[in-house]
C-alpha cells in the first residue's frame, strides 16, 4: 500500500505495507501470548485443585489413623485396668478376708473425688462447676455407677474368678439389646454371631459349676444389667451433655458418696471395716489403697473406651480381660473346681471373643459407608 503526496512540483511516495505487516505480526504475537497465558493459568489451576484434593485425602487418612490409634489404645487401657483391679479386689476380699465390699466401694468413690478435685484445682483436668441441674443432666448414671461398683465387688467376693468371669459374659447380650433400643444401633451379623457364641460358651461353663453360690449369682447378674446400662447411658450422655468424661466421673462419685456412706453405716459394714485386724499390715494397706485408686482409673478407662468405641466394644473388651482372669483364677485363690465341661465352655467363649475383636478392630481400607449413627438423634432412637 502506498500514498502519494505532492508539493513544490515534486511527489513523495510512502510505502505503508511493512508497517501494517509489523502491526499484524505484533497483534498475532499478543494474541498468542494471551492464549498461552490462559493455557498456563488453566493448567496451573488444575494442578492447584489436584494438589488441594491430594492434601485433603492425606489429612483424612491421618485423621482416620489417629482415630484408629485412639480406639485401640483406649480399649487396651481399659482391658489392663479392668484386669488389674479384678485381681487386686479378689486378693483384698478373699485372700485377706476383708469383711466389707461396701466399704471398699466407698474407698473407691473417695479416691475418685479426691483425685479429680485436685486435678481440677491444679488445672490438669477441667469440667463444669456444680449446678442445680447437674444431677438431672447425668441421671440415672450415678445410681447405675454405684450399683455396678457395689454388686461387682460383691460378686468378686462370693464367687471364684473363673465362674465370675463366665457369668459376666451375659452383660454382652444385654448391652447389644440396650444399644438397639436406646441408641438405635444394630450390630452386624458377624458381631451378633460372636456374641451368641460367647453366651453359649458361658452357659456351658456355668452349667457345671461345682461351687454354686446363689448370692454370688444374683450379684453378678445385677452387675451385668447395670454394666450394660452404664455403657449405653455413658455413650448417650457424652454425646448430648457438655459435662464431659471428667465431669461424669466426678459427679457420679460425689452424688453417691453420702448414700454409700449411709449404706455402710446402717448395714454395719463401716464398723466391721474399722475393726478389721489387718490394717497394720503394710502389704494389705498397699493393696487396699491400690484397689481404691484403680477404681478411679477403671472408671476413667471405661468412659474413655466407650467414648472412642462403643458400649458393646467396652463390654467385650471387659470380657476379653475376663479370659485372662479365668485362666489365672484356675491357679490362684484355691476356690475353683476344675471340670472338662466348664473348660470347654470357657474356650468357646475365648474363640468367640477373639472373633469379635477381629471384626471390630480390623482396619477398613474402603471408604466408610453411611451408618445409622450419622442419622439425626430422633431417627436413631436416642429419644426413646
């Protein structure tokens, strides 16, 4: 393209095509640069989204691993605590012939109040202060807590450890039924099979009891019902109340201290315990104090295991502990009479307990399916 311009008798011709070509080239270059930038931005955006998704997946896996570790550690802590207190209680009540399981339960209540009170004052633990409606918030847990403690100690004193452990397995079925009724939780088929097998083994073992004690049987069956109720209601209160696990432990012990003291006084157990002749024995005194402190530790481990797992899991772990107690009780205490039928029943319960442990604590690789526990509280039956 050219433009002619005349002047002073001459003419000048300007060629504009190179300039236009350069302008088109610059425009094309700009378009290419813009297009390339958009592609780069889109690619980086995709990479950013992909990295964000991967980060969230890693965080979710870490959270699942942390929850799994808490479940396992809380169950092991509860099992060890329950095993230790069973052996120590049996030694105090049977080997030393301490006259009052009611007084021993009073000592365990006192230890819980003192330890948690000092822990709150030192800011090691925290829980809400006492209010007018505190008792109503945690009811009926204080009554269940006291009854479970007293009747459990009574059964430990009246029965041999193998038979006590065998009869305690009836609490599993009660817990499963209460979870279905109160929490709306239906266990899987594998869990139900393991529970029924444990109950069958306990029935076989109990059918050949050569040292039958009616009072001990009654104590243990009451303890089974209270244990199942305690596990289910602790789970419900922890989910719906702001008091927390430390508050439940402290106020359960605090509210039941005076009733336990009155019961000791009116039954004469307080006087019998004070007049006991072995208070000067440092070995007995050490084991008595251990029993009191282990009562607090057991209460804490029970609530912790129930919080991170379930009431049924807490009950089953307790029965796994009873397996160790059963075999140990065959050789200590001197109050167990061996029979083959009893031994077969115990081993059936052992295998069933191991099956449940595998079913409950195996790590799931697949994503969790929606469960009934994620439904609203009314749909899960928590308001029943």
